[in-house]
């Protein structure tokens, strides 16, 4: 890491240790704790509900601190995962040093570290979501030679008491500034805290969704990250959700990542952008166009897209968002810059040097071509996603696409260059398969395609069984039709799942 990279990195451990997070050692963590007077250490880990759990330590001497950072600690796995039986429930949580960051909310200096689960044999817990992703990605890199990078667009609503001053304009919140965006300050503070925690931020802004109802204001915002490798991409999303909820609590407002807040208003998605790299170069473009590799990747994800909803859309209200005319996908297809498709190919900054020269004619410096930023964007997931399993599923689907004999042909068949919701495109729309319309249907799709995920033990059979049974337990088959025009019942359902994972 260059000196200038360290100076601009907002993680205080990086600045103090003068090395990137990936190189942190136990001695580095101890040196930082001693130098900065850290009085508390928190282990954080994700259980079955998708939220960060905590285990708090107050180290009383160096030996105690070394023990914590070396051996981790025991936890009751049966209280964290439904598949762990109480008769043999002990698990270990072991810290991953590269994830360390300072807690921005505590009065006394506190260090946070994310952890992995291990069983009584000292091996990674096969069914742990974090290890499922690790298995999927390790197999992928070995078989393909590619690195897979991703980032999420984290959309969320802030619910607060209604204020008459500078009222919200219904569904016109996109990129609003304060004072019309009432919680711009909260978002900016979240961006700063996320960067300090090691997250790589692309930007933040207010989103389309804004409305007032029954004495409350509902304001939608988004934080978008930069592409990093798959495990780090998950860490970014988990930490950001934790930070936003804590900030909401401090501000006395409710922050929700729920896919649907109310009827007829914009829902919140968690779009996932992905790219493949080899030898440090983006493989998504060749000769200025989308590459064959990128198209195979798209084909694989589309082929498994129905079952991927089992990981990316995990509550009944997920399927109140995936309806026509809401900039949320319903048909399995892809296209360029098209927000009605399942996979969108966003602008990739081709010709960026010409644009910057045109906008700044007084700058006579030579602008060098930048590496390609091209990604592809999956638009179906939402804030209820089991993020580790979703990202593991996307790795599996991408590998599947690269191996498909007819991947390029399949990609060609599913490409559309129009808004599929327009009436004139009705005949084409009928040829496209649809995403599941309920948790129940999503579970059925996962059962039908489970062999792809279970191959080589990436997803243990018991994990797939658990996902299926959890989804089917909602008993929501045909829910959208049953709730049509029943706004009071929809409101109750939304409230039930307002704090999804």
C-alpha cells in the first residue's frame, strides 16, 4: 500500500499500523490496543437472522488479550442457528484480524472485530454462512482463475414524525439536498463511520422514495460501495446496516431496509453489482463491448435466478416489491441501462477522457485512460437477503455460467433492448419466464435447482433444507392476490417485517 493510500484510508488502524487491513496480525491488533488505550473489545458475528451479534470483552492484562485474540471464545450455537442441537451446541468464534475497526458509538475506546464460526473439531463450521461463501469462492478462483468482485446498493427508509417545514414531495426524493432531504446529515455521518470502519464507499444520496402518511415522514436514501472481493463485499453491507441502525437510534428515528414500506410507493432493493478480474484487469469488456465472459456470467445468474431469490428475497413483503411498473424486475431477462430487467448492464464510462476534456477545456493536462469500471447489476435482491448465502449463490451461478455449453446462446435469447412493461412489448414479455411471486414459490425453485448449490458440499444439504422450510413456513403462496386492495392487512404485514435482516 502506497503512503498516499494509507493517508487517505479512514480506518484508524490502517493509518496507525501503516499497512493494509489484509496484512493485520495479532501483534498489530495488540500494539494498536495498547497504544490507543482501548478498554473494550467486541466480537461480532452473523447468526441465522442475518444481524450482527456481539460478545464483549474487557481485557485486564496482555495475557488475557492474547488469549482472546488467539483462541477466541465459546458460544451457544443452538441459540444462534436452528440447525445446531442444544445437546452439542458449543461453537467457537474466532476473530478475523483484517476486519478490526473502532466503534464510533461508544463513550470509551472500543475495538470491533468480525468473527468466523468453528466446530468442536477445530474446523470451520460447514453450515456457517460465512464459510459457505468461503467454500464457494475458493472453488471458483481455483477452477476459473478469476477474481470475482462485487458491491451492494444499500437502500433504506428513515421514518420520522412529520414536519411541515420543507415538506417531502411524493416520490420525488432522488438526489434531493437538505433541507428538502431532512436526513442528509444522518447519511453523511453514516458514510464517514463506514469509511472509518474500512468500507470502501462509492457515494451516498437520497433516493426516489419520499412521502408523508398518517403524521409520519418516510424518506429513502442509498449508500453505494466500491467493488471488492466477495467476502469483503459482505462485510461492507453488514457493517453499514449496523451503523445505520445505531445512528437511527441516536437520532430517534427508525431506519428500515425492508423491501416494502407501503402500497404504491417505491420499495427498497439491494442491487448487487459484479465483475470478474484476471491479473488485475476487468474482464467484463473486450474491444469496447461487453465481453463473452460477462455474457456467460449473466447467463449463469439468469439460469439460477429463480432459486437465488431464496437467499436474496427472504420475507413475504419481498414479493410485494417484485411487481410490474415499480422499477423492480419480474421477468428473467437482461439489457443495457434498462431498469425493468433482472440484470442491467450500467454505463461503463467508455469515452470518459473525452467527456472530462469537454467539460474542462481550460485544463491542458493529459488525461490517461482509466481501467474499465464495467459491472453487471442484479436488481432482484432486497434488504431481507441472507447476504452470505446470496453472495455464495452468485459465485456458484457465475461459475455455472462460465461452464454452460450454451451460455452465449442463452444470453442472446434473454437479451431485451426495451422496457418490457410497455404494452407494445406484451408478446415478447410472454416468452420470458418470471421470478417467483412468493417465499413458497422461491423455496420450490430452490428445491428444483439445489444440486447446483450442493455440489462439492458448498451448501450442505441441511442448510438448503433449512432455507426451504423457513420460506415455506410463511405459507404465502398467492399472497399478493389475497391482499389485493386490502391496505390495512398489507400495513400489518409490512410492520411485521420492518426490521428484516
